[in-house]
């Protein structure tokens, strides 16, 4: 297994890379830019004082859009609100004051547990694929072009597939926490984006695919079950 290490502090990053893993993380790789995400099986983001919450969130979203890989965050800061944001974005777990060996073993155990579900995930990914470079959605080999907001919303729903994404979560993630487009205004805006996505999917699949389901009074859910 190859785990990417994303860290803004050079010394700390080199420590992770040079660490001789006792678990299955035997080929750690330093992540510098987006192209480094292509050949890793998991990502560990090392949060520090020079790495802002916004930057961490951006990397989580980039990683999720690029490839569906498990992500963990290592931090010495204890901020409950930050942890909630990371977990809502689909991060597998957060390590606080863990040793390198503990992080190694925890990630190794998680990756080994995930292996039996690999086949099912490959089947799901073949049914629906996202292309962040072209801002497009591929449903059963049919390419659907999306706007930036539409793509971002689908990506969020995909990373939380089979789970309800609330109107508040979607509006805050798309428009920003301090945006005026929250509350009822944000809900209407999100509903409008979903409506346009549904129309594009229906047109491409002759109305046979209903991937985005409305969960009344709560939000939306992406489902790949037939």
C-alpha cells in the first residue's frame, strides 16, 4: 500500500517519509501537488499551525474529486468544530497526539478491513465517475457536462453516497459558511442546482436514472443501488 503524506513542515514530512513502517505502509510518498494523488492508495494530511483549515478542506475535496481514497488527518490541535468539518467532508479519522507507530498501525488496520469491499466499490465507480478536469459526470459511459457548482454538489453527494446530505451542509460547503446564501435562500439555491443536475442526467439516460433522491425536509442523497 502506498500512503501519500501531505505536510507543509519539511522536517515533520521527512520524518514520516523516512519512518520504517511496521504495518503495510511500506512505501510512503510525499504529496506536493494534485498529480501526486494519482498513484496513492490513501492520504494522510498533517495539520499544523501553518496549514489553515481552509487549505486542509481544499485538499480533502481535491483528493475526493480526483480519486475515491481514504483520508486521515494528523493534528496536535484540539478544535472540535474543525474536527466536525473534516468528518463531514468524509475523512476517515483524526489522529490527535498519536505516535508514528500508532498512526501506521491504525491506517494499516483500516486499509486491511477495507479490502473486502474493494470489488463493490469498483463496480460503483464504473457506474458513476467524476472528472474534475472536465467538470463532468459519467453515468454508464455517458458523459454529462456540469457547471462548477453542479460538479461540486455531485462530488459532495458522491462522497456521502447512500447517506443524507442536509440542505445546510450542502449550502455551507458550496457557498461558504459566511455567505448570505444560507437559510431558506441557500436551500432554494441548492434545490435549483439539484433540479438542473437531474434534468441533465435524465436527458442522458432517457429518464431511466434517478441518482439524486430528495429526503423530505432534510436534504438529498445519492444512491447507486438499482
